[in-house]
C-alpha cells in the first residue's frame, strides 16, 4: 500500500492525503519527472496535460507532474516539501502528518514565478494573495524556508541567497 491517496480537498479540487501517519523527515514519494515538456513535445490538453500540473525546475526545465504528486495543493503552512537526492526528487514530511490529513507544499519554495493568485488554504498563516516567487516572500519567511530549498534552486540563485544571509547577519 502507498503512503498517500488522492481525494477531494477542502483547499482546491483534488488533493493528496496521508494513508498512514508520516513522521517529520520521512520520505513520502519519489517524484516521477519523466514527462518533460519541451517545444518539440508540448502539453497535450486533450490528454489532461495542463499547465497547473507543471513544475519549473533547474535551467528552465519543465516537467509535467504525474499522479499522485500533481494533486498536492499549496498551503501557507505546508507540511511537506521537495528535496533532490542523487538526482531523484523526494516529497518529504516537514511535520508529523496524521493519517487522512492533506499533504501540502508552499508553492513559493523553489519558485521564481511571476503570478499572483488567491489562496484558499485556510491556515492561520495564510498570505491570501500569493506571489509565486520565493524572493517576494516576507523576509522572515524566506529565512524560515531556507533549509527547505532544493540544491538546484540555491545554486541558481546564489547571489540573492547570499544577500538574504548577509541581511540576516546584520
Ligand atoms: C498542482 S495543482 C493541485 C491539484 C488541484 N487541486 C487539482 O485538483 O487539479 C495546482 C492548482 O491547484 C490550485 N490550488 C492549489 N493550492 C491552492 C490553494 N491553496 N488555493 C487555491 N487554489 C489552489 C490552483 O488552481 C493551482 O493552479
Ligand atoms: Zn494560504
């Protein structure tokens, strides 16, 4: 039996839920990054390939997330995050996630997106209007999320991360 299942979410549409209790730091899923979206192999909406399921990775690489991970919703108080080890991306529990609880990411982690959207996560920490760019987050939240950033994102944004660290040391 897998550690998660897909079901209707109170946040949006379908979501991903814990089938078992997950401990902080526990790997939950390995992401299937095999479907790369390229100019030669673009999205095929007729096959259910939609932009909302895309993940924007290192060097401008775009992958179409597969089920179940494509159904993980955003929360401003996330309980999971993604980290790459040995070339594989893992979903990792950030906190204790109890059976039947919804798994969530903060979509701004590892993102340099330029969209503004309205959040329905319902968390007491909800930012309501979310700008999908890590560097637009409040300063203290950027610091809180620093350990969660994926290695490729840190590498690609070294200068801004250096500036953030210097500001924190002042
Ligand atoms: C990767 S999909 C997540 C799965 C989605 N619930 C579904 O059923 O297709 C990302 C999309 O879900 C919606 N979404 C995720 N988290 C949300 C949130 N906290 N508030 C509002 N919409 C959200 C947005 O439309 C976003 O583009
Ligand atoms: Zn929110």
